[in-house]
C-alpha cells in the first residue's frame, strides 16, 4: 500500500544521513520519506538536497523554525503532507534493517497500530557504522556489532530473531508493553487524523505514548512486532530532557488514560 515514512530530526545530520541511507536500502520502493525537521540548521538541508538527487524513493523535507522542542508540531505537519495511506514514524537516529518497512506492511491491518523494536547502541558502535556497512547490512550482524564495541546483551535477540524465524514467537511472549514508540511505530493515516495527531502541548518524554493511548481509546488496538521490524538506535546526548516538562507530559498522559479520550484539541484540526 502507499506508505509515508516520517523521520523526525533536529540538528544531527551525521546520524540522519545513516538513517536515510537505511531507508534507501529497503527491500521495497513503494513509499516516500518525509524528514520532519524541528528547526535544524543549513547542514541538514544540504544533506537532504544532496541525497535527494539519486534517492530511490521520493525524499521530502518539512522544516519549521527552531523555537524549542516542538517535535509534535512538525509531525502533525508531516501527517497532513503525507501522500501515503499508511504512516511509519521513526527518528533520525535510527537505522532500519532492509526488511523493516516490509515487516510493518506485512502486519498492518485495519483497526491496529504497530509497536516495533529498536536496539540501542553504544557511542563507539554508533560512530563505527558507515555507509558501506548499512548498504551491505553487515551492521545488523551480531558478529560485526561485537567487533565494533557492542557487548553481549539480551537485546541481541532482536537482531537474530528474524533470521532464526523465531520473531513471531518472541513478539507473542515478550513482556514489553505495546506502546506507540516514536522511533519505530506505524498506523493508518486516517486513524492518526481521527485522533487529532500528536498533542502539541507536550515536550520531550512520553508524547508518542500519549498518541498511542488515544488511538487505543478510539479502538485502534496495538500489536507488538518488536522482533520483526528492527532499527539500530544510535547513541547521542539528550540535553533537551527537562523534569518539569516530563511531569507535565505525565499529567496529560494520565488524563488521557483516566478519561478515555480519543482526540486532542491541541493537534490537528477537526474534520
């Protein structure tokens, strides 16, 4: 089905380039990529312009002025601008495996949103990944990751599950909550619009989960595919963390859960 991959970013062109190379390496091409840019400087635009020349699918850049953390606002613009009927949300610090989009579309169904997986890498491994590693997909091999600083961890199950064909079983038995995670989740565009998109009052911390709770309240049920659709999450600092903002976000989340509301009045316009 026609799909739009929405990649959020802010002033991290080195990591964004790796992510966009990953989306260029997908094993299907019936989609577009929209970079939802929360106010990055000119280096990010130059990167996107350079890649767009021979990118295998449409690569679009939506930018808004830098006025602090306003990721939800640019995501809402991307939802409205998307040409696809189906939306996959991810971040510019996440490199998708070549079958990531195919896994989402294989599990997509009416009345459902998908909660997929990521494997967080240390900085040494994040820096070691180059374009050739992504195009050859060797950075998705445990042996390569071990050689480049990623020590043994239970998270390796996410990497080996699909080749071993045990991803379906692990998706079923995982104790992880089926939340909407902004780095690798998907839903139908019509459902995102119906709930008003993302709540633009919210800063960093749980804002994606709140969107998912409203989807669930509206009858769009979550399904975990964290062992089937994999992204490698590159390491970075999080200077935008703010305990006061996080507390305000949690209050909004709790209200959504308590009231069962399906729509925010602080997102996309009704109708």
